[in-house]
């Protein structure tokens, strides 16, 4: 039973003035959790059940156990008993049920593109609309509604990336800087600078693109600020030698290149550097005001991989961190920690670190030393691994640490694991 300060803290969370901790809290991410496209924050719901639900979520939403159980029948049943003690869903409360789903069964909609809406039609069906980046999330929301008693579901959710994008699933910011919104014209969630790589998910009718930004943030960016590219042109721009600006530089007209922007390196001559902007224009900047990145791997990554390889064959042990026994996030933590690079403990915390370099539908930017994050059947982050190159990765699973592969022809290929990949992140460029 919670006592003293713990009880007060949970009540503060329920009233919207505290933090639940874990990867969704300001203590880890530095910002409160945002819900792209969803309604008002859940502590503001009205009704007798709001306070016990908030307290219960605050006590259980973070940590490895949530990722382990999400999507299972007992887990869904526990959530349903909290949102609807009678077990029988009421059509007029569909919006509240889905708001609870967003908070309890989606990792974090700053990183996961998911939005569900539901309404009852004249013939008694429930029409489910919105979008989902991962099939696991779509499948669980349908099961969640069925367990609430809505058995006749007309599932019209759009799977992302949208087919309407064609082959241009990638983008690079072409404006000096552009805001990223939680919904078109809504609250700002972050700002992307010139040259930032984007993974595109869908385009709206009012001129916005839903996308992942360079850190993985999901949000809406104005279409006119983005150069949309196919894979080949995208890789040519973002994976070649780059120039990172240390100060603002003016461009002809009213444009400028802000400090922190990245652009493609063309030539270095004496004290000047020639760069190419995402729209194809060329510009020159003083060498003193920029950093040249020739995209050579950080030498520490070879040592990180060597540290991890030493643990091959180590027995799997939940919560383990040594050669006596280790788990998946412990393997990553130890491999980096030996080089003085400190990581959070759990995979659903580690996913917040680094630059986004892979999504489920594209792994072409992965390099040795990148970290991989996988979903469980409930659609939440529950596994991590270390990429080795050539489609292979090192992971701690039962019975022991092994080398696995994304390549169907390799002996280490595991179809279910490969299909569960969500993201790849890079901590060291």
C-alpha cells in the first residue's frame, strides 16, 4: 500500500499537478506527454471514475511490467475494469474509452503515430477511424473495444505510411526552420531546422505532413517547408558528408541558415565551404563558423560492439546486468556503459535517446552500433538490440545472448522478431 509522500504524489498526478515518472514524464523526456490529435488531458475527464483511473494509471504506467503484459487478455481486462467497472461499454463514452487507450496502451504519442476516433452508426455498429503506424496498435484497439462489448466494429483506420505518398516517403527540411505541431495549426511540439531528415507518414488536405522528426518526434509540418524525396535522393543528401552550422548565416533574399542546421558538403577551399541546400541551391559559408562531418563512424562504436560481443552466450536473466545473466536492455546498457556512455535501464526509456535512423518500413540508414527497438504483441516497446551491420543484430533473449538477422536466408533469421521492429536510433554519429 502506498504511504505518505507516495500517496500524495499519486493524488497530485490524478489532479494534473504531478508526474507519474517513467518514460512519459518530464523527469525523462523534459516535457509532459503530448497526444497528437487527441482531446484534452485525461485528468480533466468528468465522472466518478476519473480519479481512481488516474491513480491506477500513475501507479502502473511505467516500467518493464507494463510493456511485458500490454495486449494480453488479463491486461486488457484490468484496463477495462478501471474505465468501465460494469464491463459493458456505453456508446456515449466511446471518446473517453479511447482517451484511456491512448494513455494506457500506447507508449507515447510523441514517438508513436496513433490516433483513434469512434462513433456509433445508425445501424448500431461502431465506426473506428484515425490512423496507426503499427499494426499491433490497431489490432489491440479493436480488441479493446470488443471487450467493452462493441462487437460490431467497422474498422476504417488508415495504416501508415499512407499509400498516397507513393515512393516519396522521406523528406528534408528546406526552410531555415519550421515548427512541428501536435495537430495542424495546434500546439507546437518542437522545431525542425534546415536539412533535418524526416520520415513521412501522411499528407493532410490542408497542406501539412505528418512525420517523424530527427529525434523521432511525431507531428505535423507545413508541406511547403519540406523537400519530399524518394529513398535514393534522401540517402544521397543525408548520408553523405555534412556541414553543421555553428552560427547563423544569411542567404540571398530573406532566408537564413540558423545555427544547428545541417547541409550537404560540396567543397572545402581555403577558408570557405560550399554547401548544397535541400532544394538544390548552393551557398558558401566561412569554415570557422561550421563543423565538417565526413560521416566517419565514431571510433567508440567499435568498442561498444566488442563489449557486447563478449557477452555472446550469456544466459538470459530478467533484470540481469552481468556475464552471470543479462537481459536485453542490460546488454545495451553494459556495452555502452563500459565506454563511459550511460543509458537508462529499460528499453522503453532507452528509445528516447539518439537520432532516428530507421523505421519499420525502412532500415537503409542503419550502421553498426545503432540500437533497435521492437514491439510486443500489445504494441508497446518491450525489447532492444544492438545492430552489428549486414542485417545482423545482437540481442539478449532466452535462453542466451545470440546474433540474429533481418535476412531470411541467414541461420539467425527470426521472422516474428524482424516483423516487430519499430525504430532504430543512433546515439553517436
